[in-house]
């Protein structure tokens, strides 16, 4: 969870990077409209726990400031508006599309209504055909800047509620993305991350050839940008153009976060994923051979319905077989109205134990990878500065410890001499 609090408007963001990025725009729009004494909960719906956190945040905000306004938005509001409308602590509920419209926040009109909730606004997001570009809000305080290139998802994985929170896949035209990247570079950012709900589905809805065409355009038209990074991707959707650049383009960072979800073919089939474990292993091996410095992250779900011990063991093995360094492990949580919620469920303790086992496998693989970095020279983007140390990220997404003289936004070269299990360290060249 992240939060921003400016001039009496507080935005609390939950969930993905895209939600956090949109939270910056929500902050700016609400501020410009003159909202005061307002807390906006920008909630996530990916798990039952995420929904609980959104409800908890709304109650906490009202307890802390009974006279203040509480607004709930994000995927939490989009997928279950009625739940939040029914909460006495919540004054207004707005959808994912409405939260990015300036007129949503105009004049505090809903605060003057006898029943504030008459101003609730949650549209049918599945009817949208175009992406709403985010306002060019300065990303102060972020060394890595984020650019939304796409939203929504056309796939229907059996465990996932997010398409109903974000709608179908919709892409931002290449000229708009390039212009946003140029602006961010002019503002001093040395790394840009392309983000969205299903980034590798970029392009077909607006007649573009795919994500590779967008990446190539950015690198060609913004030559001053030293580092370009991709957020979570679906390997099965990577086009040949993009694959070539991942292998050969030094300005495209050697780090991919893969939406794998499981390592067993039967579970992948029941999830309605579009790849096999063999394809995942082959993809990672191909890239590792072509670009040895590349590192992989992955999303994995523990305890999916019907998962046996043997099936789960295939997910454990996948961590080493794909050399997955940075894991996001999600204990399975049934989401209402999804096919997986109607499948035979595993018990809570089993799910919890499997999530812990996956995290341990990830920790082991991360330590192996960190140890292998000794002697390597890495480019590091400084992200934090403290009294005794600075911290940064390498191109392959490792956290790096630096002397405190380096400031956020600087790029430095470091020869790795060791690690503490979490962060690399060494000598700045």
C-alpha cells in the first residue's frame, strides 16, 4: 500500500503499479477540483485479502476523521460497488474509468447533497473501446518513472476477476506514449517502466503490430533515455520484434517479470493459461543463453483448486528450472463469479503451507543468483539516499547498497563483491 497526502486530500493505493500510477492522477485531479478533507481509497480486487484491506482502510479513515469524506475507487469499487455503497463509512463510490475524469471531482457537489451516495458513479467498463490516457502528472520522488501503455485484458483466466475491473484490452497510441516518455526524460528520469494490465497484448485494438513496435519507437525517438524496462509480461504473447530487442538492445533492461502462475500442465489448463511448463522452461533457457545477464521474476499461485502434492511439486521445480529470481507468491483466494471459485477448494492450512514453500524456493534461488553476481559490473540507478547508505536497482532488478553520497536519479557503475542475502554490494567505479 502506498499513500499520498497533499493539501487535505489523501490517496491510499493498493495493489499493482498501474493502480499506484493512477493514484497520482487521482490525487492531481481531486486537488485541482478543490476537494478538501477527503480520503480516497484506490482499492485492489485481485484477492479476497485485497478487498478486505480496502474495507479496512475505509473504516480506519472514517474513524480517524469522522467529518471527512471517504471515497472508494479502483478495481475493488469496480467489481463490487454495492458492497462499498452499503458501508456507512463510505461517502462515495466511483469506478476505474470515472476516477480518471476531471469532472468526477468538480465542485464537491456530492458533499452538498442530502444523500452523498446519489453521486456514486460506476459505469459498465466492459463497454469501453479506448484507453483513457493518464494526465501528465509529474512523478516526483520516483527515480523510475512509469508510463501506462495499455489497460484491460481480453483473456479469461479462471481465477481472475481483473478483466471485470479493468475491461477489455485497450492500448494507448504510440505517439502519445512516446510524447509521455520524452516529457519524463526532460523532467530528469533516467529509467522508464512500461506498465499496464496485460502489456504484451498491446497494439491490435489500435492497428499496431504489437509491443515490439512500441518499444522500438520509444528507443528510436527518445535517444536520451538510458534505461527502458517492461513490467509484468505474458511470455506466450511476446512478438518476434520484441524478443529480438530483449536479446540485443542494451537500453532495454535485462529483467522480465513473467506471468507464469503455476508449473504443472494440468493446473495451467484448469487456470485457462495459454502456455505449458515446457514452453516456460524453454523460453527462459533461450533468453538466458542469448543474454546471460537477464534475470526473471514471476507470479505464482499456491494452492489452486484441485492441486495435488505432485502438481504443486512441479511449481516448486519450476523456480529452479526457469531460474526465477524475484517471486511474487499469491496464496489462492477464490474470487466471486470466477470459474475457479466453483472448483473443489483446498483447505486454508494447505494453501498457506504451499505459499511458504514457494517463497522458500524463491529465497534459495535468489541467493544462488546473488552469489553468482560477484565479480560482475552492473549499472545501478540510485533510488534512495539516507544518512548512512544509498540504495539502487541494477538493470536486472537487484537491490544494491551504495555509499550515502549518491542521490536518487544518479546512474553509477558498481563491481559486485558480495551480498547480504537481499542486497548486492561492491565498489563504485
